[in-house]
């Protein structure tokens, strides 16, 4: 169980760093296509982070009802961000 905690924690930190990196690149970019790609990558990173946080809530801690509800909310938001990011990434990547 300790290995799962460390792997999920490292994944959350990596996704957090990528989210911040793509957010900064998104805000500084002038080209609309590259701006959209950075925004899509930021959404993918944020979705991954939220899914990993949901897994932490559901797997690592004891299963109380509040933790499961929070984990389910994080999972739904994370999957929505992941789906939107992948859809937008394919849109902006195809419009070369």
C-alpha cells in the first residue's frame, strides 16, 4: 500500500508541474493554434491530476462516505477535463 501512495503522489506532483507549465505557456503564447494546443495539454494534465487524486481518496484512505463522494466528484471532473483536452488537442493538431 505504501508503494501505491508514493506512485500516486509522484504522479500528482508531475501532473501539477505539467499543468502549471502549460498554463504559463498558454498565457504567454500569441499564436491562436499554439495557444489552443497549450490549453488542451493543460486540460489533459489537470484531468490526469484529478483522476489520480480521486484514486488516492478511494484507494489509500479508509472508505468513509464523504471520501468516496469527494473521490467520485474528482473522478468525474478529471474525466471531463481529460476528454475535453484530448478533443481540443486533436482539433488544434489537425488544423495545421
